[in-house]
C-alpha cells in the first residue's frame, strides 16, 4: 500500500500554494523608479498611495504590497474572513462573513464605501481583489436588507447555481458590486486581482466592484426561473427584481485591472512541484466545472485507464483545476472538493494504484475546516472495516463526516490565496 504517495501529494499542494503566494507574485508587479510608482505598467504617481482590498487573499496581498511600498502607504481598509490578522498599523481591518453575507459583511461594506468616498480626485489607490469578496463585503440596494441577500445567496449556493449566475444576480441587489464601489470614489487607482473564476471575467471576480456592469433585471428573473428558484427566493427580492426598470448603460469607465494569478498559475505550480520530484505529469483540464460528484467519477475513470497502461512501478500524475458545484439534496456536511473525492472513491473502490487529492486552494472547502480530502486504498479499507458506506454518505452530501470517520480529511488551514480548486491524481501501479 503506497501511503507515501499521500504525503507526496500533500507536500506538492503546499509547495504550489507557497509558489503562488502574494509575497512571491505581487512584488514583481510593482516598480519604483525615480521616486515614481508603477503598478503593472500603470503610473500611480510619486506621492502616497491608499491601500484597499477585499477577499480571502486580501490580508496576504496587503502585506506583500506594503512590504514594497513601505511608508508610501497612506492608510486604507482591508476586508477578509480573518478575525485578528497581522497587518501594517496604517491599515484598518474588518471581518466579513463567508460564504453567506451577514452583519459583518454589511458593516465591512459600509466602512469600505465610507473610506473610498473620503478620497479626493488627487488621491491614488491600489485595490487588492480576491475571491470571497462577494460575500465578505456587502451593502444591499434599498429596500433590501442584508438578511434578504443572505437568504438569496444561500438558496443559490445550495442548488448548485454556477458562480457566474450567482454573481450576476448578486450584482443587481448590491450597492457595491458591478462597478458600485467605483461610483463611490473620485480618486484614481489600479485593481490587482487574484482570480477565483474560470477565464477571469472581471465582472464576476468578487462581483466586479470596480467593473461597471449594465443591469438587466429581466435577465435575472429569467435566470432564476431557469434554475427553478423564482418562487423560492424571498418575496421582497422577487418584487424588487420584477419591478425594477433596467437602467441605462454605465457612464463610468472601468479602472485598470491586472490579473496577478489564476487557477492556471496554480496548475503550473503543481506541475513544477511534481516535476521537481521526477514524476511525469499531464495537465488534463484547467476548466473543471459541473457537478462535483460527476467530475469525481470521470476523473476516477480516467485515472484507472491511465494506470492500466503504465508499466509496473512507473508513476504518472494527472492535474485538474477549476470549480465544480454541489446541488444539496441531503442534510450532510461537506464541500465540493470533498464531494468530488468521495464520488471518485465510489468508482475506485480501493484501487491500490491510485491516490487522489482534491482541495480548495484557499484551504477551506465549503462550510468546513477542511480544504478537501485524500482518496487511497487505505481510506477505502477503513470504510469497509468500519461498515461505512461511501455511497450512502455521498447520497446525503455528507462527505465531511465520511472522511472524518475514515481519516481522509485534508486540513492545511488558510493558505492566503484563492485560485479555485486543484485535483491531483497519482497513478502508481505495483511491481509484480
């Protein structure tokens, strides 16, 4: 039984995450020459710079930028999930709620609007945007309340609605999203982005606080009807969407956005870490999406096929990256990576040649303290020995408890990045 392969995959994940940290990736984007600051090729001037940010990577991004700018940081506001992060004294911090917006998100959103509104036309700022921002920072459009948005968001997520559709609907309910925050400031700035959305649509990442989006309320209504959720959303939200006229196209122009990293950056880092260990690699899919269970079964089938074609003793790693969804039908606990791994296990059935790690790059998978899970022969045998049925746990979306009982949880803690999910499969058939 190759339990050592599990350690290899965990170490590869940690090494790739470190390679993709803001401390590594952000400093090269900032150039200081002749006392002038250029960020991603954009001139930010020679004076002080205000620093703002929101998302799961906001704290690590703020620390990385501050280490380069030093005393040029005039102050600013950072919103993240952490309660007491370590930040430069010049920066204020507010804790938002995730994945469902709450009172903390509302307070953080109001404080961000206040801070951005206080800037003058002569001020310059950098905004550090990463995934998770949509929930962490929110101010509803009147007459909606934060509870209305929380109930709507929970309904969308529980029914497996894609992040693109979720954020489209949230934009129409928010004063911050879809360019809403851009309306609040007269200053000029640059947005640095760590993307958690496939193909990096700037209107979707963090719901585009500085990316003006034309509202189309009828499209939201049709979207909710398509998903069969129109009658399930709070009545006040339904009345708002049905009665709001579509406004004219935005007059504001989006400010410069620079993509610092995305899921392909993470996949390349994983590939490099595997190659450093002299393991042959195939990057199979960097646009993984759809239902997590379906993806897990497909990946397992491909892994078995690849393993059967390998010579005994040889290794091959397969890499998948993206973001799947889970349609919640049971009362269990888990996240999309754990569900994918559990579905893969039901197909692999303890195949000794296959080890699989599925993990969220931010270190948190759904509403759990795990980043994901590991699947190998040992996990399968633990389940059988203790009379635990993978199929039954999968049917009630209870992947977290399954892996907690069998030893498969992967719990590295918060990573400081958020670049979608990564699945690493190591095929290693035994020698005769």
